[in-house]
C-alpha cells in the first residue's frame, strides 16, 4: 500500500506535467498523510536537513561564477577563441559550439547554464551562416550535456551530498570522460557537416588565434585553478567554489571591466533563482530517499516482483 501511494502519486504528478521537484514533495507528503504513522512536522525537518550540508555550498558558488562570466561577456571571449581554433574546418560553427561548451563547462557546471549561454550566441550565428536551425539547436542541446561531466559539476556535487562519495574524486574522474565525449561530438558534427556540405569560415590566421587566446586566457585559467587545487588537495570543492566567485568577480570588475557595480545585484538575483530551483529539488529528493529507506520500500518492491514472477510461473504451468 505504501509503495503504491508513494510511486503512484509521483507518476500521476508527472503525467499531468508537474515539475519533478514538486512531484517528489507531493508524493512524500501523500505517503506521510495517508499511510505512515508519523507527524507531518517530519516533512519540513527533513527538507531542512536535506540542504543542511557543507558540500552543497559548492552549488551557489559555481552558479554565481557562471552567471558572472555570462553577464560580463566572457562567454563571448571563449566562443571567439574556440571559433579561431576550429571554425575553419567544415561545419566549423558546429565544432565551435561543442568546443565552447567544453571550455565553458569548467566554469558553469550545469547543462542549463551552458545551453542558455552558448546557445544564445551560437544558434543565431549558425542560422545566419546557413546552418539549419534544427542542427544548431540539436548540437547546442547535445554539447550542453558536457557541462555536468567536466568539473566543476553540480550533479556530481548533488550525488556526493546524497551518497557520501567524495566530490573531489568525482570531479577528477569526470575530466577525461568529459573531454572524450566532447571530442566524439565534434567528430560526429564534422561527419554530418561533410555529408550535408555545411559552410565553414575562412582561416583567420595565427594572429587571431593568439589574440583570442589572450582574450580568454584568464577565463580559461579558472578551470585550471579549480582542477589543480582539487587534484593537489589544497582546497575542498566548497573552497574552490568560493574562490571561483572572487576570481570571476575580479576578472569582470578589474581585468576585463565588463561588469559595472550596478549590474551585480541583477546577476546575484539570477544566480539565486537558479540555485533555489536546484536546492528545492535536492531537498525534495532527500525526503523521498529517507521515506524509501525508513519504510523499507526496496524490500517491498522486491517482494512484489518475486510474487509477480511466481504468479507468472503458476499461470504458465496451468496452461
């Protein structure tokens, strides 16, 4: 009965297009109200306990760093460098899209931030150069998935907080697979571009490549500092996130001078909105995970499956 209420309510909410975080919260509340012999005060207590973690402080830090990079126009510098490096190859803007996502992944840590930042620049640019809009949107969506793999990664932080696995070790484990995934996407993009004769940009010369590298150098150094600090054990993921915010703020205000003081509150609000959505999802997931553990629902599910299998054998024997 309990497993039916919990998962049935969750699937029903999903079917009527309720956001996943709210689905988790509603299903957990329904389980407490209609089945569990527990006071409802447990619900808000577990929600608070779910986000009361030192490791989760990484999330607002990395999101804030990505928002500052995007608001300060540093994303454009990264795209310019990627374009100078691979834009001259057939389907160059598609390759630039993937390469830009790989470089920006070391700053944002989320697929949503990558798709919004890179896509806002690359999709209109690819459409203007003669690429199909469907191809531009598809390559942007696919390339954005590199964000949660190359460190810093917000999903890895969430998994570490829920499971107790070292976030730093997961960051180190995700670097090489993320790079290989991006290179694989670039290969597929190139094959599709050659097959469909997509356009390419003229080679802009070594001077442009060097100048674009200098323009994006300090932004790219952030990834190196984060990964290097974690590999060496000098900083924890939370300390790396805080350091990334101050480093990015220094770049935007002092080095590039691309952000004014009056713009910072708007960037903070945008980062806070993104963080609140992720934190609410984590809190709801923690409540559901706790209920599943306390109610021993995995054992009930196994028993249900075994019973169903046994019924199937009996029916087969009778026939």
